[in-house]
């Protein structure tokens, strides 16, 4: 009898291959019903997984994904899981390099929120929001102390109202001077963003100072990095099991997200990202080595395949 795939990470947690594959299949089915051409490709995402077994002590027997085919779909639960691991890992490296170069620099975490958008306005709202962010970063008051930034967009679905809540998270890396004589209070951030976004109401802006010495938890750099680099849309907002509702959401989000960037960098954070090679096409598309390249020696290759009848991965 064939054995089921078990892939345990270094913290002892099982990697969610099966759950992600099941969600991927639901997503692919929605795309098929909606007559998206990529439905067939999405369905093939991560079907055959080739792993290498690590040899070194400490992670003995641990698996490292070596080869597979990912569909890169924007809403694909499988790809989004890999993307999240990859982006937060890279972001942590970029931020720690930035601290090395500008040890006096400080981090601020911004959340910019506006009124929800209806399905037909979402695409335009996302575009306007990112434009407004660039404008905001270029206001003299902000720019004079800005070393770099990373921003991401997130969308949640409001089922009660049937609309979408689009908002932005950003980590700003600023000169120490910002806290001395060029401090921007929260109320002023609201005004600046209102102007940049050309709104006739005051948007909600949350400003938090990231505590440089805090290892984890609220206001730590790690937590802010995770918040910025996570999913653009939560799986559970796309797949609820209510087919009619989900179909509508998939259709709206597929169209709204097309051609947009989930995460973008500016200033020295952009420079460091480039130096580390994270912005090359090859690296950007690499969801296989999402958790980085391992220097550890590997002893053997093992292959697991998705079985569509038994709905699980089995070792070949
Ligand atoms: Zn995928």
C-alpha cells in the first residue's frame, strides 16, 4: 500500500500540502465554471512534488521541495501559501540588511484605509490607491526623512454589504531625525493621505512606531513584516463553499487584481532587494525555494503525486 505524504517543517508542524491542493481544486473548478482559460492549468498546480531529503543532523529526514509546477495564479491557495513564505522571508532579510546600513534608522508601520468599494469600482480604487501612495511618499514632509518603504495591498470581502474592503500596509524606514524635529502626527498623516488620494472625507490612517528591540508580537518588526508580506486576499474570503457567492467573488477579484502588484518597494529597500537578487524574474517566479536555498547536503530524491480519487498525496 502506498504511503501518504507527510512533510514536517523544522518546528514540527506538518506542511499543509493536502489542504492547499484541495482549495486549489475548488478554485480551479470556479475558474472552469466562469470560463477562464487558465482553469485547466490551475488544476495542475503542484500535482507532482519532488523533494530532496536532507542528510545533515538536526534536520535529518526533513524534506526540501526540489521540483514541481506551480500555476502562479493570483488567487491560487497553493501558490499564495508559497508566496507568503517567500515574501516574508525575503522581506526579513531586506529589513535586517537595511538596519545594518542605517543603524540609526527607525521603522513606522502605516495602515491606510478608505471606504469600501463596490465590485465594479474595485479595480479603479486599487489603481488610485497605489498612485496616491506614491504621491504621499513624495510629499516634501514625508520624503525629507524617508530612507525607503515597502507597501502591499490587501482586500477583504464584506459579505453583509456585498462590497470589498481594500487597504494598504506599509513599512516606512525613516531617518532618526523624523522623531526629532520632523515628526508627523497621526492627524497629519490623515490629511496628507486625504490630499494624495483626493478624498472628500477623512480616511482612516493607523500609524504605529515599530519597537526596534522587540523580538515579536504587536509593534515588532517581524510582526509588521509578516503583516505586509502576507496574502493579498485570504483563502477563506475566496472559498467559503457557497458556490454562487464564491463565483461572484472570484470573478470580481480576478479582474480587479490583473496587472496589479501585491507588494512594492522604494528607496534603499528597493536597492537592497535588487542587490540581493530578489527582483530578478527568475527569483520572483521561484515558489519552489520559497524558504530559501538550503546549503545542507541531500541524500535522496523522493516523489509524491496527487491522487484525485483518494484526494491526497501519495509517495510514488
Ligand atoms: Zn497555483
